[in-house]
C-alpha cells in the first residue's frame, strides 16, 4: 500500500533556549540548577567550564548538546551580564530533553509532554528565547529543486524580504548540501524577535557527516528506503519564541501554530497563463497546500533520528563487521593487525550524537546491554 507523503511527516522540536532568574532556579535547599534536577539530569555528568557565554562567567556542559550558563558570584561579573541562568538545548539536546519529558510526565504523547513542560516553565517564570520547530519529510512531500524554482521565478507570496539559496554539487551533479532560507537568518535581532524558515536536504547533510541515516531513508536490513529526507524548519528568536510557545499552549497544537506561521512566511503559487500580476489572486500550489494541511494534522512523535546502542550494534554488525573481517584475513597474509590499527587511532572526537549515545548507554542496566550484545552475536534477520 502506497504511503501518503503528506500524512507521514514527523514533527520535532530541534532547538530550545530559555532564561530564568537565578532565584527561581533554586531548590528548597538553595541549590542551583533546580530545572536540571526536575528534568532528571545528574549534575555529576556535566563538565564545568571556566568561562561562559552571553557575558555570563561560568557554565555547565553535557556532551556539547546541553549547556547552562550562569554567573558565579565568587568571580568577577561582567557589567553587561543579564544576571540570568541560560539553558541551551541543541538539536541533540532537544531530542534528549523530549525523552526526559516523556519519562518525567509518564506519557507516550510527545506533544502533551512538551505542553506540560511549557506550563512548568510558565510557573517558574522562565522565558523561551529560541525554539526551532521542524517537520521531517521522508516520502517526497517537498522537493528542494521545486522550491528553488518557485523562489527564483518569484512565484510566491511572502512576508519576508530576504531569501538565500545555498547549494553544493559534486562533479557528477549529486547534491552535497542544499539549504534555502526564507527570511533573515543572520544579523542583529531586535527585542521584538524574529522568525524565519529554512528548508534543507537533511539526507545530504547526514551523508556529508558520515552519519547513519534513519531506517525510513536507508534500511540496512532490506536495502530499501526512500533516499529522501527534507526538513522544513521555522526558527523563532527572542520574543517571537515565547509567542510561539504561548500560542501552542492556547491551541494545544504545534501543527496548527506551525501551519499559520509558515503560511505567513511563504506561499508557493501557480502563475496564471494570462499573466495576471496581482499575486493576491494567484492560486496556491496544490503540493504546498497539501504540505500545510498535512502539517496541521501532524502530531509530535518520537524525535529520535539517530542511533541508540541497539541500532549502533545493529549497524556495526550489518555494515562494518564484514569489512573488518576482510581486513583481518588480509592482515594475516600481509602482516598487519587491523585491531591494533584501530586501537592506535588517537584523538578521536565524539560528535554530539555520539556523546548523547554514550551518556544514554551508560544509564542502561546490565540486562539491557546484555540483550543487545546477545542480538549482536546472533546476527540480525533480514526484513522480509
């Protein structure tokens, strides 16, 4: 049965920054970072940094995907300091946070978990200063080249005045990177805030970073997959970020708010044959209307797009072990040891994805890890 691309999109929060008064981030024992404890984080897992950001003099860092910046009053405090505590959850951090929220609120409803968290932030008088709302298309609802063509032909309506198209192709014409910005993505943002949209080829991005693609895009077992992954993301900054959160609380739906904002940012149009220059009378493209209608009905789902320990072992068993065994055989003939070579690879830095995977795996029980190792040893059955 064919999959409807407009009803198969996935929604996720892909960045979250917030600020809070230090006094509102103290627990009953006057210990700081109450929000971290509320979410289930262990402070001992964080690295303390000797310098902060945003004119704050100190920081905490978890795998470069969750950062907390604050003023340590025992050190010199900048005259430009906001005297606030700043929490930054990157894309990986937001995925980690979503999983913490589901566990905290004991629900499998991802949207409900976020709404409960937003209510909690309101109670403790925290203010969201950036939030990125992303829709992932794995089945062809959006075509980057079609979007580019509409923008270059000016067959669109938009409240934004700036557009930027960044495309990288190799000598064979294959896409290595493709991003389209609608709205001002850089430069100083006023206190009233800003929002803009970016469409980008997420598949190309993952391939360029040698990251393992989600199974919808590339299925390791069956060899299938759509080979398509476009992300349509709206970034809200400063006051516009809190406004977005307020609207989600008012409507109870990320999709409804996202759809309304995206329609304001851009509408792709069909130019009439008679050449009517009044764009207010031009028809919106069917594929864009279907995308917006699908988004409104799309609920938040599991935000995980990357490997956990089980999928990492699966990927190694299916895609890597064969090559290592080949080198093991060759090494015996040519007098080298592939395992020694691997052990001598120094200065290997983990990505944010890998740091989060490591932290999550450390929290697993011995029984869970034993289960994954047993599967690894037995091998994995191919999908039928």
